[in-house]
């Protein structure tokens, strides 16, 4: 979920709504006019991934405007350089992440089905009395809930999970016992990028997760390798609920009331699928309209087709990719097992056509 906002009357800037962060984080330092923002102190932002901590600084209090709302005295962490490359991942200019500072002050409703965000006054939850209310705790500026994970041996484990709108996965489990239980049927995968760089691990399907009254079955879950999560959160937890699962609901955050409210959304009953191409890619170029392959998974459909790192995807089934969003491309590549796609590839100044046959990997 991306919202537009203004900082100190400048902008608009695009920020990802991310309950997984505390400070407002400005990932693109060019979004801040350093001549008019006092740098209070330097800081290091550590977290998941194989790499070094991000370097940044804390700003003086900022004025932040979102349509219909104005917030004062907001402090932010500004990265000295854009380590994340979120613009290339999302396919549009992204300037930062907006988390606890926004959600702690309001009741916030997010409907992924119609891409709307509605803010209510604190305590104003009367419209959601018939929804499913799930207790949460807010610890170290992040929301947590308890869910039940069904393990392969039949055990049902109560697990503490951070609610993370900024994570692209469905569910990530960090509990070592759960990792061992699911390792028999899994595939290796890159799991994204954390504050400290790439996160590696594997993915598999779990039988079921229960959140309140909702029993969600056959869920694809991520398991990060321990060497990718050396800098762990100070709050003891079992994992992370990501946007891939949360977007199936209409969700209301009430930090002050210690609850979220859930209602099934338009995507609630859709099956969980993972990428069937074996490709990782990013948007590049001045207008982020060039789709460049960054990795081809060994043994995947993409490798069998002959696709290579640094190839540019220019079309899929004759439709130019510059007319698609990254999300639309993602949906195509996880759409249907054995689906044939005619891929236009630009390589070494030549346009090539290749048939890519999607293969379900998990």
C-alpha cells in the first residue's frame, strides 16, 4: 500500500505503509532538503540480511501532510544512500516507509480490494463491531498477535507474529523447531531484502494457520536462513505476517485499543501460489519502465528456456511490459502451472522471442 504525502510542504512523495517499522524512514535522501532539516544525530539501522548496517541520521521534527491529515513533530530516520532500491522493486518512485508514527495516532482502515486507506479518530471503532476483533500488543513500536500454526506432525503451536504490511511474503517463520518440521518439502529462494541486505532461505507450504476465527489452509510460508537474520528484533517472536496474507482481508488497526479488526476481502478465497518462472527482476531506467532480470533460479522454467541474468523483458504474450505494473507481471508468472508464455527478450542489442512454460515449484 503506497500513499502520497508532503514533508515540510514539499512533495508529493510516495511512501509505503509499513507496520514493520517504528521510525518514519526516508529511504531516498533526495526527498529531504538538507539545508532546512537539522540532522540531530547519526544512527545505524540494523536488521535482517547478509550485509552491513545502513548508515543514516535522525532529523529534526517534520511536518507531514497526507490528504486530509496533517501531523507535526514527526521525527524520521534518513538513509545516507538508498540501500533498498524500493523503486525498482515496486516499479514506481518510492521515497520511504511510514509506520508506527502514523498508526499509533489514529484508527486506520486499509482495503486492498479498492486500494483505499481511511483514517478515523482514536477510539472510533463503532463501525467495526461485527468484524472479527483480534487482540494485539504493540512492542518496540510494532504490532504483534498470536496465531496457531499447524505443524506436519499434527502439533498446533501458538506463535507470536509481528504484523508487517511492508513484507511481501504471506508468512515468515523464524522458530527453529518449525523450520526443521517443514524442511522435508521445500525449495531454496531469495526472500527479499532487509536492512542488512539480501535475505536467503527456503519456502514451503504449511497445512494451516489460524488467526482468530479464520482458518487459512495450504499457505506458502518463508523460512529465512539463520545467517540472514543475525540482527534479530529485541522482542522475542516466532515470525512475521506479511502483506501476501494481510491483503486478503480488509484490516483495521487500532493500536491504542490493542486490537485489529478483520473482514474477508475480495481476494480471501484465492489459492496461494508462488512464482512459477524462477525469475527475479527489477524495474530500471528513468521512468522505471525497463524490466531487467537479476537472477535465474537453477533448475527453474526460466533456466530451461534459456533466460539469463541482465536480459531485459520487453513483452509477455505480445503485450509490452512498459504498459504493465510490477504487480501485474508478478501475477502472470504465478498464474497457472504449465501455462505457455511468449516472452520478448532484449539481449546484446537483439530482440529474441522465447516460450516460457510455467512450472509450479511448491
